[in-house]
C-alpha cells in the first residue's frame, strides 16, 4: 500500500492498493476504526454507506467480522435511487443482501432513504432524521449532523453519491439531503449535498476500475472544476478525506 498526498487540503490522503482483496481489507480497517472512535466518544457510530458495486465486497467482509458490535452502529445511505427497497437498482437493497441480512440481532439502527416515496418529501424526511440521530460537532454553529464516516464511490464521469456533473444539487448550500434530477439518466436521485458530506469527521472514497484512471487523475491532480468533476467538491473542512484506490 502506498500513500501520497495530493494538491488538496492537508487532511486528504491517497492510499493505493494492488488488488480487490487488499481494497476490501484496508477499507474494513478504515471503516471499523472510524466506527470505534465514534463509539468510544459518543457511544455509537453514524456511518453512511455508498451505493454502487465497489463497496459490496467490503460490506460482505464487514458482515463476517465477529468483532463488530453492530448494536453500536447507526447505518444510513449517502444516496438512493428513486425506487423501492426490493428494486434491483436500490442501494439499500444491495447492502441488505450482502450485509444487513447477515447481522446478528439486535443489530444496528438502519435508516433507509425512502426511494419509493415522493422524492422531495423523502429527502426532507431523511434530513430531519439525520438531525435527530447524527449529532453535530459541539463547535459547529450550523449544527450540521457530523457523520463518523461517509463512504463514497466515484463514477467514471467524476460523480459521487448522486452529485452528477452539471446538476442542480451541486449548488445546494442549505439542504443536507435533496432530490436531484439527473438528465443523463432521465431520473431523479436522492443524495447528500456538499454541506452534509463536508461536515463529516471522515470521508472515505473507494475507487476501483481501470476505466476511472483518467478521471481520477483529473479529480485528484487537475484544476478544480467541481461542475465537471463533482467528486472534487468533497473537502471535509474539519475532517479527514481518504481516497482508497485499487490499481
Ligand atoms: C450510486 C452510488 C454512486 C457510485 C458510483 C461508483 O448510487 O450509484 O452512490 O455514486 O458510488 O457510481 O459506482 P461503482 O462502485 O459501481 O463503480
């Protein structure tokens, strides 16, 4: 595993691993370490899962970890498709199949984004839940819910969560969760916005797939063009940002 800094804030680092198995191992270490800090400091860990395929083997490995006290975890999603939980496109459904269905009971508190509901109402309802279940940093005047860890992926177009290039949600500065119409997908997605993501104590990107190499280089080392590469908008002001990249 190699680590190098990037031309971003000092609290950002890039870890590169040689293969998918190493990505799973290191991701589990980083995720469980972040959870342990939250549990030690606040009695529980607030973790937001990412959608997509990259994290699924990581979720399966976490489910098999006998040392995790799931009763201390509060699990959320950083974005969701506007479909029901049983739909093949559901991020919740994908995580349920490899993680949630394999956990001991009593287990974590799981708060699903209601993709089947009217999108604006679902986003607002989720935002209210976050204010109730994810405490802010004591020093934050905006009282933004501060996740112990927000897991993110990056798409081949540089999107993250459901913050796609040139979409309205990129400009959102007040709402923490919003319904974002994505023209290129001709659908609305529910997504965390930058104010919420950047209030996190830790953000971890998991990136794999050779086809993303050029975009990743542009995101990490190119000029700042958030509209083009929304992943560049992730910069937790008081948190750490780690990119875990599988070559
Ligand atoms: C989603 C995800 C999305 C994902 C990236 C990468 O809802 O699709 O949240 O942001 O993380 O598209 O997806 P892969 O891991 O499948 O490459």
